C-alpha cells in the first residue's frame, strides 16, 4: 500500500479510515466579454481526458526541473523522493476520490478545496497551509473578470492544486518546470504562482484603467450612446474584478504572517511586496470605477441639458404660434360677423396683423429674457 500523502502526517494524520469517505460539491460555470486581457486559451489541457482528472503531476528535483508522473506514480510516491506536485481537475470523480480517500489531506481542507464557489482565503493547519486564490479567466468564451479559482494544499514535501476551468498561472509554472527553470520547493512554488496570478490581474486592472482614460477623452468631444454603454460595461468589469481582488489582498497579507516552518524570510518579504501590489490594484480599480461613474453622470447630464434646451425651444415656438393659430381658426370659421370677410384686402390685413402679433410676442420674450 503506498504511503498516502506522507507529508500529511506532519499535519496530524487527520484523514485516514472511514471518516475520510465524505463528499463535497463541485462545479463552476464560464462567461466572457473582453477589455484588455491575455490571449485566450483552451479551456482544458489535453491530459484531462486521458488522465481521468490528473492534469499533470511530477516530483520537483530542487533545481527548477521536474520528473513527470501519472496516477500510478502519484500513488507510489514517497516523501524521500522529493517534493511532489499534483495538479487535478476536481470535475472528475477520480480526482475527488483520490483527494478524499487516498491523499491524507485534512478533512476541513478537503471541504474547502472542493467547495463550489470559494472566496480567496488562507488557513494554516499544523505545518501545512490551505490557499485559495482567484486568477484572470483567459479561457475561450469566458469573461476575464469571471475569475477562475485555484485551490492549493501545500505541505513541506507535497503540493496539491485543484481547478476546474483552466488557470494560466498553473500551466505557466509547469511549463517552467519542464524547461528547467521552475520552482525549487513549496515556498518557491507558492510565491511564483502568486506573482504570476498578480501579474495577470495587474494587466487586467491596467487595461480597465486605460479604457476609462480613453472614454474620458472621448466624452469631451462625443455624445454617442455607445460611450455610455462602454462606460457601464467597464464599471461592471471593475466591480466584478474587485469582488475577488479585495479578499485576495487580505489572504496574501495573512499568508505572510502564518507560522509555517518551510517558508523562509525572503519569501515572506516577496509576499509582502505582492500584498502591496495587490493593494495598488484595488486602488486602481476603485479609481477606474469612480471615474467611469463620474464620466457616465457627466454624459447623462449633458444629454439631459441638450434635451431640455430643445424642449425649451419647442415650447417657445408653440407659445408664438398658439395665438396665431387661434386667430386664424376664428377668422376662418365662416360664421356671420367675422371681420374683414367682405374686404378685398382682408387677407393681406390678416397676414400683417399676425406678423405684427408674432413680432410683439418675440419682443416680449426677449424682454423677459426667455430668448
């Protein structure tokens, strides 16, 4: 029988025997509507179908490389062989079964790792740490601000990560390992993954900020309906992105203070810098959201002002022509006693009278400063 999650023994061997046979929910839906985001990618790595939920796995050699493993290799792994990284798609039954029954991961951690829509969080259990982060969604047909979760259980000698929709940061770390320049251990893996996730979030926030700048400039010279639609869209993106970025900043701040022995001081320093960068992203999103709201209100007020002026002009025109119309209706009624009815110059007199009345009304409006 293979040693299931050898490093989990340092966390107190919380999951062994029948009590590990619980089930948790899974799932996650996709969307999309871009501003500026990295090039879209396939929603799944090819290994998912053939690996029955094992996206990739391997033992880190401590020098930036990795020795790949399949399910059998994962189950046969021993702590003495080095740090094992297992990356799973929790949408597959084999992945959930291995995590719940064979991995030895803490029961509380299993529930969090398989939860349906987790918020970013950090939880230390013994010398292990549970980390849930959100990354930019660059999958085809999805909205970037509909952030993808990556769930991590990190031990001194083992890393277990899970996702359902593809997350670019994990694939980036795996490609770096295959190229011999990847993380060397759990702490290095954690900080490099955090920095990769933060880099994409920063690019997305920067794209939103630049879009708002462009729309602000356009709003000075244009009045198109499209501007209001784009501003509303950008505001929604900023709000949706901020929904996960704020708790992620708090999770990063907590992560650097957790007392896990395998996290050296230099990694904590880099986590502190990542927290500061995340705070700047939050400020950038807040600024973009507020500026978009102000620009949208300005466009609405300018549109309302234009409509008001047009209605005012129409009201003045109606005020001028109302007495003229009334006079013309009375004279044209054809009943007895109508003035100028038998006068051969009646028409010209009537036109002159109406013109004079119009002139008097215009003079009155100007005197009252209505024009």
